[in-house]
């Protein structure tokens, strides 16, 4: 029993570590690409590491929220008997 709990916690910890590492890598890539392109092309200021992290979070909140809502509406309409006009609302 304890081995099962330990293995489940081990897998959970491994997934958490992989998630954190991938988030840091994505942030590093975004930070690097922003700082080599945006100041040169558009004259925008360079970002710090935490500022780039915040910009990624804001972009995810703005753009992924609409995607999730659209997917929920499509899922709900596919489960109903009669089709619903999505452009009507």
C-alpha cells in the first residue's frame, strides 16, 4: 500500500518538475526572442525575466480564455438534439 502511494507521489512530483522546467524554458525562449527583435524592429523596451513571464501569463489569459469558451459552446451544441445557431448570440 505504501509503495503504491509512494509511486503515485513520485509520478506527481516528476510531472510537477517537468512542468516547471518546460515553463522556464518557454519563458527563456520568449525572453530571448523578444529582446533580440522588438527593441530593434519597433523600438520597444527590453523585458526582464519576470516581465516576460507576466506578459506570457496575460497573453494566455486573453487569448486562451476565448478558445476555451468557444470549445465549451461547441461541445454543448454537439450534445443537444437540435443544432444551435452560434452566430445568433
